[in-house]
C-alpha cells in the first residue's frame, strides 16, 4: 500500500491519498480545493490513477476539493448516501467495500458530527486479511471527538455520536491505528492533540470524552469552540450550491 497524509496547519486539517501501487489505483480522502494539483502530481509520480475521491462528510471549515479533483482525474466522487447536496455523487452505504487492488476500504457510517459522516476501515491484503488502520474523519480525533452542533440539533447529534463511537469505532481492534480528519488548530472539536495519529486502544484509555457515560457525554459536548468563520458559505460550496472555482 502507498499512503500519503497531507497536513494543513492553517486549519488543522488532514487529507489522505492511499492505494495499491501494484494495480496503480488510489483514492483521495477529504481533499482540499487549494491542493488538488498536489494530489494529482503525487499519484502520477507513483504510477497511480486517482479512481475514487471520497469526502468523509460535508465539511464546514474548509472548501472541499473533492468534486474538482474527481472532475480533473475522471474519477468518481463519493459521499454517504444521506448527504444533502445539490450535485451528483456516488452513494456509499454502511458496510460497502471499496477495492483498490490489494487495498480495501470498508465504509462505516458514523453519524453525529454530521448525519452523513463516515469512517473508512483500511486493509492491505499484502500485509494480511485484518484491517490495518481507520480513517476516522471528524468522528474521532486524537484526544477529542467531533463537535455535534454544526448542523443543529446538538443534543440529538451528540447522542448519535456517542453511539457511533461506542458501537462502531471502539469495538474495533485496539491495535488499529487511527488517522483523523483534524488535529490541533481545528474548530471541528475541542481539545484536539497536535499529534495527528493514535490507536484505538490509546484513545479508549486516554481520550477524556470516551470515558464518559452517555448522559455526561451529551452534556460535555455543549462546550465547543466558536463556529468556523464563513461556515454557511463553505457549506454552500461543498454542497454544490455555489460555483466551483469561486475564491476560497
């Protein structure tokens, strides 16, 4: 497997390019619109084609490059089937398996941060049949979890987030690495670590939000940072309700 993280300090964002060097296929997850050229150039340098462009959710803090990258590369653009957007996309469902040669991505629907949020459980068949790591999007961070208030209905979303964490992610093997969509500097959660990776076991033991019972978790999620600047404009862009290529 080829895995290339992209870390953006300006908003504490992360994007990922991963795929099979043998077959020459790869996916880009949570692309930013200001770095579309870099993803394409790296894939080409490794002899790979970008065949899948995936957003783990509709981002509220930065403009997605997903549609633009998919257009440039002749790839499909993927979101969870529940995404409320105004443009065509390939629909992902809980349990779907995306095959990129020896690299497989299993879709886990993990609502809470937003209704359409997903995580991607990644297996490299050249290493073995068991999953290696999970891209956790804005559901689970290092030292924190995703905020539930951006789409409204904060308490209801916090309850869904608690279920997604405890019924989906924390049931996974403890030795799985996690690669979140954000790290310190992001407004998509409170208390994020500057360390961009961790493991399920470490977060299960040390992440303060994961030690709370359901009621305490919902109450604690009321303490979130201010909403991102230009959130409504960013959401409109990412939902396909403003023009691609508008000034970011």
